[in-house]
C-alpha cells in the first residue's frame, strides 16, 4: 500500500475501528478487520485510485 493510500484509508476510517492485536507474542497496533479494508479498497478503486496497490 502506498503512503497516499494509507493516508486515504486513515481519513476514511472511523477512529474506533482500529484495533490492537497480539499474535504469537507480538503486539500489532492499528489493525482493522479485512471486511472494512475491502470496503475501502472497493470504494477507492471505484473512485479511480491510480497508484499501484500491490507491489510484491
């Protein structure tokens, strides 16, 4: 995810949707449910986000 996309997601996302998770003894901050990310992703694609989303 690009920096612009991350900023767009944070602006769109209600603050109470971010979660703190512990996985295998590691604390992960600023997590969210995949369904919420997917909803944002579909909306951002409909609006024509032009930067690459997946660069693996």
